C-alpha cells in the first residue's frame, strides 16, 4: 500500500459577482411583476401573492453576502431569472471543462506536476453539463493527460467522495497521481425565482492533485484516512433527468428541474449526522478533536458550520480553526470545503492535523483526515 497526499489545489473564481442587494432587488421586481400579472386571482383569494425577499434575512439565515456567477445579467434580469450562456459547438471546449482546466492549471502548478505525471482525471460535481462523453475525459484531452477519466456525482459531497476514491486508487497502485476537478455551475440548477432558496448558491471550480506522499514533497497534506456516509432523504432534491419528456406537462415549467429543499429539516437532520461522522472517524483513527488545527467544512450555511464546529470541539471554534468562505462564494456545492482548504492551509506547520468535511444531498457526508508533511 502506498501513502497518499494532496500535492496541490487550485480555484477558478468567475469574475462576475452578485451582491445580496442586487439579488434581492431583481427578485423583488420579478415578484412585483408576477403579482401585478396575477392581481385578479390574488384579489379573488385564488392565489397567494409572491412574498418579497430581504437582505437582512439572507445574511442572518445563511451568512451569505455575495456570490460569483458565470453569467450575471440573465440571473438579475427580472424578465429572465436564470444565467444566459451562448451555445457552444461540439468542437469547442464545454463550459465545465473550460473552468476545470483553469482550476487544474493552478493545482498542477502548486503540485509541481505536468500532464505526464497524472494518470487519471475525476470530475466530481453536483451536476454535469451532459451525460456523455464524460467532462473528465474532455478535461483529460484538453490537458494532454494519458490514462483515463470519469465523472461522478454525490451532490455537495462529490469532492470528499472523489478524494476517497482517488486515495484508494493511489494506495492500491492502480494509479500514481489523480487530478480531481469540481466545476460547480450551481447557477444553472438554482431556482432564482424562489425566495426560499434564491440566495443559496454560487459558481466556482476547484481542482485537487493527489499523488504518492513521497512524491508530493514538503508542504503537501498526507491523506491519513477517509470516511464516506450516505442516508437517503428527499429533503434536498432535483428531479431533472432524461425521463423528463416522458411525463405529460413536464416540459412546460422548469421549477421541478431545479434545486429544492426543506432547509430547516436539512439543517436539523444533517448537523448530527456530520458531527457523529467526524467524531467517530477521528476516534477510530486514534485522534481527539483537540488534536485538530483546522476543520475545512462544507460551505452551505454559517449557522450550521458554527453548530457543527462547536459540537465537534466542545467549544466555540476560532475563525482560524474553522474558516468560512461562504460570505464571498455562497454555497458552491462540492467545491466549498476545497476552497476553504485551499485558501486556509498554507499557514499551518508540518505535522498539523485537519479534517476536510462535506455534507449535502443524498444525504451524503464525507470526512478526510489530513496531516501536513
Ligand atoms: N427573505 C425573507 N424571508 C424569507 C426568505 C427570504 N429570502 N426566505 C424565506 N423566508 C421566510 C420564510 O418564508 C419563513 O417565513 P415564515 O416564518 O413566515 O414561514 C421564515 O423566513 C423562515 O424561513 P426558514 O426557511 O425556516 O429559514 P431558515 O432559518 O431555516 O433558513 C436556510 C433557511 C435555507 C438558510 C436554512 O434552513 C439552511 O441553510 N438549511 C440548511 C441547508 C443546507 O445545508 N442545504 C444543503 C444544500 S446543498
């Protein structure tokens, strides 16, 4: 068995940003227009008026202040309310592959590896632009990597599950180094017309290079152990799929092909699952929570992270011990914990212990214990 390490990470952040103020103004204008359109039905009591959104609620309930997106104008135009991306020919790089290559370049630079050093590409994300050919194979070709590539989806836990898969492959020797990319164009499946969730997501792409620990060199992070968990729940769901056109009336509206959730239930049910996973995983590996220098948690909700951090450590964690990035990025699905890890790990010394932990739809949760080498 080989030891395995994270040798480099990279982030591609789209330039366009939507502040909460811009988001709320566009949603409220959309809601006003819908209410004017349906004034008679609302007046007759046949229909509820659409409620307004508020910046105060968003910050208090989630901690999100702004989000990056691949296309801003379509999302904030009250007559459109979704991103607008020009169609690309089959010969052009697809958008998920394009942002993956940008994040991968940064991760490969940090890891000090060339395409020839990598022999597998995993594209782990919560939605894929198309079913096939796999985005990972397109990325593989664009970067000139030999070997193989495949796509996988475990929603917000895609990256930690991808790390487990890559680590196992490297340990066993079927691959020597793996590039994992997490292109999250969450704005495509976000429902911007629903005030309960219109503030939640943002776009980004992260990349992680994993290789044998002895080849990763100083500054890398050895993956000591991984643990994945799933438990079925309908509380976060997206019904879009290839059988859509087979169901009468299902092409007319797009609400059921977007993200929806029972946020409060998710909050209540997922917190104990994650805390138990992290504490059990640490204990089984002979570590105490006090041994942790840092926790890089999934970035869905600040209140949720505060609660998980407190329950794991048995006290309120400092911002250094549990950094959040969701004020700037919102929920970027699988990429969130990787952004936190990438942006907040350089300062830690050799020997520092940490956990990368994600959780989300499925339910799914993944815990990756790492130590700086
Ligand atoms: N502006 C103003 N009010 C809003 C609003 C908005 N944008 N969205 C919802 N509200 C209202 C609700 O309608 C509700 O009103 P009511 O009390 O009159 O019914 C009230 O605010 C509270 O809503 P609720 O949905 O219970 O808020 P919450 O405190 O649970 O926060 C989430 C909502 C989504 C931020 C929170 O539940 C969450 O983050 N859950 C975890 C989600 C998660 O991790 N998902 C993983 C995704 S991958």
